[in-house]
C-alpha cells in the first residue's frame, strides 16, 4: 500500500518548495516514530511560443511563419496574419521582444511600420508607441537589423497588447523599382 502512494501537481506553474507526507503507524497500544517523505517541487519555465500565423490561414509552410507578397507601387503589407501572437502557458506578459530584419536591399525605401511609427531601414531610430494600454519603447539598429521592444518605464508587456502590436506590423518598399528578393 505505502509503495503505491503517488504525488502529482497539475498546476501550470507549481509553487517552488517542499511537500511532505508524514506516516505514523499504531499497533493498538503505541504510535511508531514519524516517518516523513519529502517531495521537492522544482517548477520549470515553459518558454513562450511566437507565431506570425498560428492557424496557418495564410498558407505556405506550417512553421509559425507567414508569407505575403509586396508588389511595386502597392500598399503596405502586413508582416503577419491577424492572429499573430506570443503565447506562454505560465506567463501573461513578456519582458522583451526582438525582431530582426534581414534581406534589406533598398535601405531608406524599405519601411516597417510598428504601432503607427515608421522605421526606414537606413537609419537607427527609437520611438515610443501606444498599443492597447501599453507604451512600447522600440529601438531599431540598422547595422544589425534588430528591433528591441520593451515596456516604457520598465516592467512586463501584457501578451494581449503584444499580440495587437504584432498583428499590425506593416512592410512597404517605396523604391521606384524595388530590388527583387525575399
């Protein structure tokens, strides 16, 4: 009977610490010593999952990516699908987001719009945008093509506002003859 006792914690994010189960036997006259079983609970962090198209409604490879086409002279295109998201089974907010632009060939003519602010790809730029109830600080570095997004004033960014921000990112190329490529 005792060897068959099992412990399980089904919480998504169990509280760190020890759990104990004490055993005292009684033969009808006296109690035994107290035997203590200790269970060390060490929660692990479940990493977030980022996707530009979680339901793959945009077609193409089902790899959390999104595929779209920008046509010369056309309107700005969404970088991700309307359901672009970051999800995390044990967190409701993130500390930072990092976006990396690659394959940029037309410099100032290639523009990402994030939260309504334009980021031409030929110049470093920092800006603060508001999406939902969150003020996001966005810093773009041309040399690396990296956008770092944090919460203005510090702290974590709620996933709901992050997902709205991601779903609204646009790409446009204003060159008279954009360079062909991916």
